C-alpha cells in the first residue's frame, strides 16, 4: 500500500500540471481571438521590476544561507545539511518575494 503512494501521487501531480497548462492555453487563445491585449505596458513594467528584484533577493538569500552552512560546518561543527532544505527555502524566498513585490508595485501609482 505504501509503495503505491508515490507513483499515484506523481501521476496525479503530472496530470494537474498538464491540466493547468491546457486551461491557461485555452484562456490565452480566447483572449487573443477577442483582440484584448494580454498585458499593457504598466503590467509588463511591474512584472519585470518585480522579477528583477525577486531574483536579486533570492540570490542574496542563497549566498547568505550557503555562507552560514559553510561557516557553521567548518568552525562550529554544525551538521551538514543536504541540498533539499536549502533548495526548498530558496524556492520559497524566490516565490514569495516575487508575489510580494508584484503586489507592492501594482499598488504604487507612480508607474
């Protein structure tokens, strides 16, 4: 029973990814046929600026966490972590900073 959880879960996750991709594609095609622009200049500028700052925040976070891990392992005998927690933490920081910055820049009126 336990051996079936991962294969069934991975098939379900793959199916959801494909389904979301198809839904997004259908929505984009409907918008294109209707003649409405997918993004205006302000939205493109907000997306670009949020992505730019989120990338830098995420990279600085990765450098800081790796420096802490290296210094902790070499000088303070901290246990060596695998790459999993570091990657997950970095993905969370990248994603949340992009979402937060996108929300912040969309609320500002000077764009």
